[in-house]
C-alpha cells in the first residue's frame, strides 16, 4: 500500500507525508460522496499502533468503521515487512 491514494467503500485514504519523511505514515480519511475530511490515521506512540483520529461532529456506521480498521490492518502489515 505504498500508493498515495486508496479508495475503499465510501472512503478515500490519502497519504499526507512522503515516504522516507518521518518514521511513520499519516493518512487523511475523506468521504467519497461529499468530499469531506473525516479524520486522520496516524501512529499513536502510547499504544504503539496506528489509530484513527476522527474530526469533531463526524458519524460512522459499522461498514465505514470496518473499512477504516481494515485499512489500518493493511498499513500495519506493510510496516512489518
């Protein structure tokens, strides 16, 4: 998943830092239908894992949350290689 842009379901994930810049990647999560920024996926050092930081006043159904979790799993797997 070294691409800068990924679409999954109703979500778009866009990398916001370049490879080789910093130790971990960060991704913006956008809604595909209304083109609104929903939050950011980034490394959370206290938990030693990638986490989703939602923007205020955003609402997610279980499919969107599942897509976000699957995306994080893919980022994690790529980091391990």
